């Protein structure tokens, strides 16, 4: 087993509460590390777990877990936990996990999951859609696609994501979140392989040659897996395609680092909008 076998990793640092008197990770914590990495695997698939299982009509249950210990992890080690879907049967899925410190394999594990009826916990065949997602991910396929269009085309799905993030999660009043600019804006929605919208944003043109990106929202259960960056890149590409030479945005201050990594720079002083700290940023387009 090597790092190159895995497409999905979760990185963590060993904490004091996870080690024994010898400052070696207590053996049971390795399964916790693997279970945590499994959450990242679902994010890499662009699948909000709860909503996806509801759409698929079942749940995934652990049937068997086998762990092999090759070497110990110690206090303050930085570990990378790799997850891979190895085999899909009729109702079961075999996952392989590897815990690495650098390139050194410390722990290898196999976990058998069974797709089952959540009410009776009796097994069901793995849905073809889920099977295709697992196989596609391990083959290197894209797990989500961006669609752009007007409000009539994408408004329902964009509004669903934005309401969940801005209204329900952040407490912004619904009449503030939605405005008249939605009708004239170019919208982008990111869909996973189940056709579920997981991220949304819009592009305005406040003046000739200038685009303004706004209402950027990503479903909280899949954040941190680059889906926001894929959506942002699509909106920047749409601005470039129509001839804009600059793109502006008003970012929530907590997301400033995200936009800096995408090439945006701060152009003004911090301010508050809807009770949330914001900062104006811009990026020149070539």
C-alpha cells in the first residue's frame, strides 16, 4: 500500500488526548481517524451525506472493520489518512484505508459497508447511481459540474442553496438575501452526480467591462473540498468570456483568504453588511 493508491486524504495532527502513557496513539483511535477521513471522502464525492442517503433510499452501515498495525503514530505527528473504494458487491462496499506519516505506512485497514433500509436495517442492492459515483471517482472522473444561465433557468436551485447558507445558517433575512438583481444576473450552480445543487453564485455587470461576483454559497456539508473554487472559476470565466477586464466582489471577511488564493486583492476598508463583516476585493482579467 502506497500514498499513490489514494485519491482522497484527510490530514490531522495527533493530540494529547489520543495517546497513551508512552505518547503512542491508543489503538482504538485509528478507527476514529479512518471514520473522520470517510467524511472527507463523501465531500470529495460532492455528496452531502444525509441528503444523498435520503435521495438514494437507504443508509450505509459498517459490517466489518479490520485493522493491521505496522508502526505507531506519536504525539504531534502529522498524519494523512487515505480512503479508497476498492470493491462494490451487490449490497456491500469494500473500502481500504491507509494512515501515513510522510510516506511511511503506519496503519492499513479494510472496512465493509452494507447499503441497507434504515428502518429495518436489512440489506438492499447498492443503487446504480452510487455505484457509478464510487467507480467514477476512483477512475479520476469529475464529481460535479457547473451550469450557468439566467434566473428563470437556475433560480430555484440557486435559491435553495443560498437560502440554506445565508438565511438558515447565517441568519440573514430572506428579503435581504434575495434582491432585484437576480433577474438580470448570470447565475452559476454546481451540481453533483445525483443532480443535487451544492453551490451557487451570480455575476452582475455594474459598469461596462466590470463584473461583480456575489451570493457565493456552498452547502456546509461539502465545504473544504474545492467546490467553491470550481464555482468561482466558472464565474470568472463567464466574466472573461463576455469581455470584462476586471472582476469585483464583496467578500465576507472570513472568506478573504479563499479569494486571495484565487487571485483577488483587497481594494477597500472592511465594512459591515447584514450584520456580517465584509471586505471589497478585485481581480484584473487578462
